[in-house]
C-alpha cells in the first residue's frame, strides 16, 4: 500500500509539472494533491525523520492559491502594460493550444503569433503595436508558466522526500 501511495503522489506531482505548461490541466493544484495523498495515506518522513505536518500542507495550499490567482492576473497585467487588448490574451491562448502540436517551439511561436494575429485582426492595430502587445502577452505567459513550474517542481521535490 505504501508503494502505491508513493507512486500515486509522484504521478500527481509529475502531472502537476505538465499542467504548468498545458493550459487544460491545473498544475499547482494537482501537485498539491500529491502532497495531500502523502499526508493522508503516507507514513514517510523527511531526511530529519519528521513526518509531514498540517502546517506544512496548509502553507503549500496558500502558495498554490496565490500562484493560481497570479497565473490569471499577471498575463493580463503584462499585456495591458505593453498596450495590448484582451484580444492579445485570447490570441496567445489560442496560439498556445495550436502550438501544443509541436512542443516546445510550437508553444512559444504559437503564443507569440496568436497574440500578434489577434491584435492585428481583431484590435485593428498596426504591425508595430501588435508586436509590442504580443511580446507583452508572451512575457505574461512566460512569467505565469514559470511561477507554476517552480511551485510544482518544489512540491515534487517534497513529495519525493516524504515518499521515500
């Protein structure tokens, strides 16, 4: 049973990392579920021999909530900061989905080109302003993805520490 719990927690942690990039999966909440699985059913300890505490779990829940909220706010902020409209954000997401066919280059180019095309076509901006808005949307996407990846990677680290 203990091996099954450890494997399930690690799989949730890995899916959390994947979900940090793939927009359809909630990465950090899935990583936190991995910690929760270990807390409820696991009996592992860290290197010092201490079991996972409720405080540790609740602190990570707070971090996951903050990161999840920032993931929605930061891309919009970066897009607005560079003069972009809501179309740049929507175009970036659409380009990201299309770019998932050819990862990782497709994700990067899809996000940039989607935001650029949306600004050019729907917001009726000129090419220079569309590029600026696309870069803002892309930087927001990178920042949001980065904080999710870091959060999930650290949670996976703790999952491995407490699982074995």
